């Protein structure tokens, strides 16, 4: 995966979390962000973002890191 592609996924994931902030507390935001990523992202996109997080995940917001950690535990 190119740097440009992963940067795009990171940006999208962070934007999703930011948009879900209306749900209030971090727990709800993480839940809704995870639901969105699971529902609308392809498996390949999720795996690429998970691999990026495992490699350090720089630039991922804390909510997205939390979501990805949870996905990693369930896979």
C-alpha cells in the first residue's frame, strides 16, 4: 500500500471519529466509529489500517486507535 493510500485511510478514519463526536462520551464515539468502519469499509481497508496501527499508527486519533485495538482483539 502506498503512503498516499494509507494517509487517505487515516484521514477518513479520523474524520469519522470526529463526526461521531456528537454522540458525546468517548465510549459512544468509539462504538459508533467502529460500527461505521465495520459496515462501510472493505475488509482490505480495515486490514490495511490495522496493519498501520500495529506498525505505530502515527497520526491516528485516540478514538480510532481504541477502535482498532478492539478490532484486533476480536479477530
